[in-house]
C-alpha cells in the first residue's frame, strides 16, 4: 500500500490484523508519520508495546525492518558499521605477495550495521532505534543529524544517501532527558498502560483460545497489581503470559489456588511477590 492510499481507518485495521490493538492517539501519530515523513518518538513505561508498535507497522505494510538496540556506551561503529580489519590485512598480505595494488577502503571491506543497512535498503523500511535514552548525547546528536539530512558519512568510504521511504521510530523509557532538538524534530507519542477494555482486547487477540471470563479475571488482577507500589509493574506482555500459563493449567479463571501458583509469571522480583501475596492473602 502506497502512503497516498493510507487512511486512518486502513491503518487501524492493518495494525489490528497484525495483532496490535492501537488507541486513537497511536493511529493518529503513525498516520502523520507516513504523511509528513517525520520520525516518531515513543515514550512510556516498560512493557506497554513501544517496541512492538514498530514491528507491527512493518508487518502491516510489508516494510523491511531494521533495529538499532541502544545501550550505554554504544558507538558509531556499532550503529553504522566498521572496517573488517582482519580481511583488510589478509588482502594487503596477498597483494604484497602478488605485487599488485589493492584498495582496501571500499564496501567489500566494510561491515554494515543496522542504520546503514536501513539507509541503503531499496524497499520501504522501518528502522527502530530502541531505548535511545540509554545512548549518550553524542550518539543521539549523530542519529539526529543522519536522520534529518538523510545522509551518513563514513571516513575513507564516502557519503551514503537514504535510498527508501524510511519510517523511523525511536523509543525511550525516560532514563535521561533527550535533547530538545530530538524532540523538536519528532512526532511524540506516549503509550501508557491500556484501559481495562483495551487490554482485554489486546490479550484476546494474542491468546484467542482463552475464554472471555479467563481474560477478564486476569486483566482485573493485573490492574490491581499496577495500583500497588511495586518495583516493577506488570507489563501487557506479562498479562498475555499469565493467560497462556493458566491455559496450560486448564484454568477457566484466576482463582485463589492458581493465583498463588502462577503469580511469579508476572512479578519479576521476590520483594514484589511477597508484598502481593501478603496483601491478597489477607483480603481473601
């Protein structure tokens, strides 16, 4: 589907067909990203579907998918590419033996990493720059310049122009404040934990074998857990995993016994587990 053919309704329907249940804000932002050719900055708590959104857009419109996973200390070489020094040295040695000139500064000797691969890909593509807040400001500034100008320059190799309609989706867990320049150039989307009805819809789409009673009982409890002062609140992924777990135990709903037996599926540390078991044991 061409960008000119995309409507708000077709975008929403395509995402739903690909097991991503968007809210109105998500549909509007991604629609504008297609139309305005602007990157999207997605923030929100862990596990609400920020990363999955980019994958769903890629699946929905048959776009190739590239991912830059940011982390503390990530470098230009790990994002763009690096010279294959071993191969260069081997060819220099061979050229010395054969007494011929060998140019070792060309693409044959350069290992392309996700950002450059995404730039040079001929097909419409999505590139996910995941957890950009974990990278330092220097890397963020480089990404901003490359994406803004549609060019990447590699020393001794040359400048590469973007070759496709590249949709850029960046995610952040707000570990640090991003540069104002980054925010200014992006469409902004905040994804929060979903409403009860929307989470039921999301889980039902991902676990169609589960009954509505089972899904609703799990989502009800998940919402209660998120209201508690936990070190890590349960994600949507955890909700889906909990429903799948209960199906394995042939449970029709989340009762006291299955709750105690399976709550560790959604609670990721021991202190949270003890706090939850103490609270709900006293209430039941």
